[in-house]
């Protein structure tokens, strides 16, 4: 009896792992299609915006930007570099450059974020569909389990009844 229970558990584990593998394969296939569609439908200007947003949101950008600002301020404030001063304090040219950078960088990053949000929305819908399908499979498995339990319960009752009949027959002889 225990052996049958172990076999059933093993079959259920195998079935569950097969369902998980199928869901993973389906999800990977869908994500690959999404990436392919994204690459095909994205214009070069959108790809450029994505690259700018990727660079603008990195530590590399922050470090380079900090170094440029530091060099700018040092070159324009030290007395022995007076010959090459091009933007003396209060750094009006630097303010103009920073305003220009912020004015162009913000909309480019927002364009990239909007495209990424649209892509994330598509992925979310697909993930929902995959999860829904997996949930349907789980309900199906549960239905099979309930039917197996009912069948096994009926079988067990039949065996008990037959055993009691056999005992009664043996007692009567």
C-alpha cells in the first residue's frame, strides 16, 4: 500500500515538474519573441535614447560627470591657471551647460522609460496569461487527485466488504 502511495507521489512530482518546465519554456519563448519584436520595431532614434538613458543612469556617468565638474571648477578658479580661465566664478557658462544637459537628458530618459513601461506592460499581460494557464493546470491536477481519492475510497470499501464477506464465510465453515 505504501509503495502505491510513493508511486503516486512520484507521478505527481513528475507531472508537476513537467508542467513547470513547459511553463518556463513557454515563458522563455514569449520573452524571446518580445525581445525580437522590440528590436525590429524600435527605430534608431529610440535605440539611441535607450543608450543615452542607460549611460545617464549609471555610476560611470556620475563619475565622469563629477570629474568634468571638478576639472572645470579647478581650472577656472586657481590663480596659476588664470591664463586659461574660460568661465570664472560664478560659473555662468557651467550653469548654461548644466541646464542644457538637464533640458535634453530628462526628455530622452522619459522617452526610454515610456517605451520600457509599454514593454513591461506587455510582459505583465503575458505573465498573467502564463500564470492563469498554470493555475488551470493545477485545478486540473486537483480534479484528477479528487477523482483518484474517490475511486480509491470506493475500492477500499469494496475490498473491506469483500474481506468481511470472506471472514463471515470462513467463520461459518
